[in-house]
């Protein structure tokens, strides 16, 4: 690969709260190369932004581009990484140092601030991560309700067998 464009976003649902990242990697012609949409656990939005940029660097490294341009809608993050100013928070310093170490593996790189509207692909991917979590939870709840409904009509003997079977499944 000659040049990659990497759009990143990280966000938490509350501060701190469940957090997710979204990464969209495109080539110089705008073709989508890879998309990442995942939850990262409990975090603040600020840490989630750093972790999104970190994951974006790792994703881009897999393609060994000659040049990579990373885009974020977090101006403070872009300024920290490009050295415009330094963060005082130890946890962010560590993340920034890790990101800079990864960026040094690229022959050429830039981290640019862009407007949130221009970063909508990454934003969509973060939202998708949250949506997938909700969908999985709803599916689980529906399955549990079906199981309870079926168990309610079983005889005591059949219920004992069901419990024994569930114990065997849990042990696997």
C-alpha cells in the first residue's frame, strides 16, 4: 500500500461508562479497506479517543503503507500526538507515548483534526458497536424468556433432568 487514510473515533456512553471505538481505513481513492467497530469496556470518552487512535495505528500497520494520515474529531488528541502541547495526565501520557511509538514505524505519518461531520464513518462504527451490544443483550433476554416459558410447563421430573442437562452444558 502506498497511502492509507484512517478515520478514528472513541466514545463513552457516560463519564466514565461503556466505551467503544470506530475505525475506518480507506485507500487514496476512498475505497474502504477495513472497518473496526467494537466495545472496549469501561472508560472515559477521552481515553476511548486515544484507544481508537492506538487501534487505528495498529490496523494500518498491518498493511505496511508508505504513508498514513489519521483523522480524529478530537482536536486535543491531535495536538497531543503532533506535539502542539503536552498532556499532564499520566494515563494519557502513556497512551500518547505508545501511539507515537507505533507512528514511528511508518515512513510518513500525520494526525489531523477534522470536523465531526467529516468523521462520520468512524462515528457510525462506534454507534454500531453500541447497537450490536444492545441487540445481543435483547437476543439473550428473549432466549431466557423462552426457556422460562418452556420450563414453567414441565413436570418436576422433567425439570430435574433439564437442570442436570444445564449443569452438564455449563461444565463444558
